[in-house]
């Protein structure tokens, strides 16, 4: 069993919002989906938010879990979900056990029939065995992207990031600049503009999006202030908006969370310049990794053999994202603590019929 420094245990003391976010932002497994702002966003859009924490005898947090609870339709009951959490030292098995037990107890108290946990762990045999020892079961779906590409920002100079990219991607970044594409920082006043681009992109590429209010609330919560953890970047040509993205930065990790574009002037390659500007901003914030947030869940050989022919699902975005020269990684996926076997069975039966998890968080 892996060693630990303090005996963690669940305590009744509430952690303040600032203490919570400070712990998450400094932790190696901290994630933007475990911040207080993310909880407020989800609370405004159909979720009930509960917070679990594990403290030492000295009242210091060693683990936290922002837990989302939703009432499902058709009388299925409530399900709980922990996105990219708990935030805990997974190498300390007793702390990890305490965090998982606390989350399961919290979910039971909230009336949930199960809690789906999607840890911030890569898919390794050691961590799979760990989660099994913690009495969690793997599930056959994921909510957050299972496989993604990480671009290394921890280099000596900005040009070293460019040097790792595919030649065509470097060329497209330069082309956008040479042709007069500019990038500005947006804010909550640009919510309708961004949403309009999202609708265009969704219709073009056939994927679902959130309503306008969701993006407006996100921008309001995450982009206000000089040290805000997110930035909306908008690419323009002759003052006409062409594309936009939202990037987040927490600790040493940046995430390309949302992106959209119009159908105008696509030959000017505005999306390439946007990614480059987002990487520069993230690097200035001290991030060492830029997460491109989702590619098809296939091994690298399969991806490389098929990306030129396939356009379904995330295949089109893989063709774009691979050019930035990052490392392909795979997360461990979603695991579950079942609290009511019968309701869990009914949930999976309904999911197999509807082909949806109902956990779009």
C-alpha cells in the first residue's frame, strides 16, 4: 500500500470557495471542471451541486470533489457525477480511498442511485488496478473526452512550439497573419456572436451545443478580471468575425474547451492563428501543457491510417489538431460506485435505448 503523510478523514467543516479553488489550482490533478465557478455554471443549467472534502487532523484539505447531481427523466431517479475528480493524490491510496468513500457517501445522502467518477488519470494498468481496489467499476461510456492531444508548452522559446508542429500547420498560422487576420480578446458582450458561430459550426459538422444562456454564463463566470481563468479569442478579417475559441488555464494546464467558426473566408485559416494565440496566452499564464480536448478514441496507428478519409464524429477535428504536434494521450475514463443496483440497471437499460448518458456536463 502506498504511503501517506496524514490520516485523512471526512470532516464537517465547510471549505471556503477561495480555499477550495486554491487547493484545486495548485494540485497536480487540479482541473477547471473541479472549480467553484464550474459548479456555479452547472447549477444554473440543470444540476444540483454538492461538495465533498477530505481533511487532515490539522484541518487541511487533502482531497475535494465537486459533485453534480441530476434528476433523470422517466422516474429513473438521481445520478451523481464527478467530472475530472476527485482532486486527490492518487499515489496515496488511503487518501484516494477516503476521497472516493466520501463522494459515495455524499451521493447517497443526495438520493443518487450511483455516482459516476471520471478521474484526472491516464489509462494505465496501475491506475486501473487502483480504482478496482477502491471498489469502483468501469463503465462503457465517458462524458469528457477519453483521448486527446497534449501540446508541450514547457520549452525555452515560443518558436520551439512552432518547431514541433507539422509544416502545413506552421504555414497556415503564418498565412493567416500575412493575409491580415487579427485576433482580439472578447468578453461576455460577445456571447451572442460566439453562440452564432457555434450554431453555424454545429449545423456544418453535426454536433450538439449548449443554449446561448450557457455560453453567456460561462463567459460571465470565467472571463471577468485580469487574472480570469479563461479567455475568449475572436479572429477577424477587416473587422468581420471569422472564428472564435474559449481557452481555460488552471495551474500548469490549459484547455481548448470550445471553438467555432463561420463559413466566411475559411481559406484565410483563422482557426490556426486562434490556436497559436491561445497557446501564447496559456504560456504567459505559466501553463506547461495545452490540451486540445478531444480526438477519436482510437490508437495512433488507426488514427494516422484513417484521418484523410474519415470525417464523421471527431475525425475531422483530429485532422486539424494533429498538426499542432502534440502527444496523443488516453484518460482512464468513467468509473461508477453503484448505490442501487436495480436503478443502475434501469438507467443502463434506458441508456441503451436512447443512446445517451444524460450526463452532458
